[in-house]
C-alpha cells in the first residue's frame, strides 16, 4: 500500500510539491510517517511544530494509517 | 455580548437596510452589531479587510491596535492605505478611512506594542478579539489573554498562497494552544517580509475572519470553532480540519512574562546570551572613525538588492552554515530591517565565540 500526503506551509517548500506519495511498504502510523518523511527530507526534522491531520482530523503519533486515508502536514503560520 | 439596547436612527436604518431585510439579522441583529465592541489586533494585510467589513456592517465600537506606520511595501495588499499615507501611523490612517465610510460607529486607536503588561487591560473593554497580527509571540499572547478574560478570538494567518482561519475560546471551545501547543523555532516559519505573500490572500482570509466575527456577534450559523480552515489559493481548495480542546489550555489564569522569549524570538535572560544594541548614530560614527568593524546584514537577498548600507549579506537562515566567514576577534555589528532578526543572529555569533557583537537597534528603519 502507498500513502498520499498533502503538504501545507513551509513543508510544501521543503518537499517542493503540494502532494507526495509514499510508496509501499507505507508507514503504519502517523509517527512512522513523520520518521520516514524526515529521513527523506531532513529539513522536516528541524520543524519543532507541525500538526498532522488524518481524514480532516488532528491525529496523534500512534494513530494507524490506511491507504485510503487523507493525510496532511500542517505547520503553524503567523503572517498577517 | 452586551444586551442590544441600541436604537437605530433613520439614516442608520437606510444604511443597514440590506441587513434589516435578512430574517437572520433584522433589527434585533443590527442592534447587536451596534452594541458590539470588537478589537482588531494588527491593521495590516488581514486587519484592513476585517476592519472595512466590520465597520461597514455597523459594528458599533471598533478598536484598532497597531504601532506601525504605512510603508511602501504594504500597499500591494493593505488596501486601506494610499501612496500618500506612507510614513503615517496605520491605526490613525485606518480610523480616518473607516470614519469616512461609516460615521455612525466609534473608532478607538491603540498605537501601542501589545505586551503581557498591557494586553489584559486593553482587551477588557471589548467583547471579541480578531487576531490579525504577524508574529507568533503576539498570537500566543492574544490567545492567552482571551482565555484568561473569556473572550472569543477570531484567528487568521497567511503564508505565501495559503491561509488558516479558526475561532478559539468560543463557548468553551478549543484554543490556539490546542492547535499549536509548541511555538515554532525562530526561522522555522518565515514571515511575509522574508518570503512574500500574494496580495489578494489577506483579503480572502480577512473576509473569512470578518464573517466569523459577525456570526459570533449575531449568534447565527455554525461558528468555525474546533475547526481549522485551511485555505489554499493556488489549488483554490478550502479544507476544514477538526481538532479538540485540551482542558489545560483553557485554564490559564496568568500571562507568561515574555512571549518573545517563549517563541525564541529574542534570547531569554536564562538562555543564550543577548547582544547589546547600538544606535544608528553610534554606528555611523564608528563607520566614519575607520576603526575595525565587520558589518553583517542578515536580511534576505531581495531586501538587500533594494537598499543596503554596505554590510556583508548572510541571510539569517544561512548564518549557522557560514559562521566560519566571521572573524571572532574583530567587532561585529549585525543588522536587519527592524532589529528582530539581528538579535537572533547576534546570539548565534556570541555562541560562535565572537568577542564583541552589537545588534543595530530598530534595524535599517532608524539608519
């Protein structure tokens, strides 16, 4: 199974696209997803604050992931 | 909200007739708007549309909080200001424009830096706060003050082509800290000044904020509480994300002492060493004296291209990888546009071992 992740804010700049697909074997939890993405994009690991949403709901690190899930990385933004 | 005791004059009845026709608003709703007191924190990109629509809608008392003056670079998106307003205080100019648009409302200007020392007193006179600020320290401060005083908070923030909108602290709903418990590290989320922003974006996000403010005052519709609306102007997608309240975040009883330090924006007393500041006059005297000096400009290349004072350009984000280019035994004066980034850079230089480091107070704004 593979996973699609939508990127917002600075994560979009770091990865260079608005959506990425993580090929199989895909991470099983939100925590594993973040670890995998940080391996591919070390700059993501430097973000102290970044929320993850699964199916339009804030998710904890231990939340399991499935192929059909809509995943989003949401860092805070402050511009006004 | 205060009880709606306000009556409408004949002129006001004409002016607000399109509201009065709506059964969801009507006379009672328009009276609620007239009785409402709303504080708008920040009169920049987001503040302009928020203020324009709340003023036009007949919100009876509007507070305009901003200490800044109009700059040429604001005019691309801050639509209340004209070219001839450059250099004038934003709160004052905005109040003039809004008064001309609607002379039936009261406009209060607060030309102050919002701090932990004045926030509670300022907020106490308002029913609702709209956060249109542009930095994390202010956003955490605004949130905490609203939690302590029990005021609903309409939040909006922008980044390049994206926005985030939500309502915090509404009827025991979640707060800003429930969404973002940890502030990002300095430089982690670049500001509009550093990275740019699509001119119409604050208009898009600000009108959403104004819509939520009106709904809260009127008590109509589904308020955007417990949902963060992600706005993506490039994809033209609007995606609400649900999130929950964390009880501890709703039980603040006192403000933090220093929100800038909490957000790592300036080195705290017990953290990294803080560099002394130097005034523009002192720097000019030094430059003319011919005494050894490393002048370091930590702004972005596009800012440097517009105007510089001969400093060596190393943007703040690139400084950690370029510290070897700075001699530790020659005094360094570091500057940016306003004095904020240069303090972060100065802390890096001190940690690097530079013996003498000064940060230019207020940056190039004073030079």
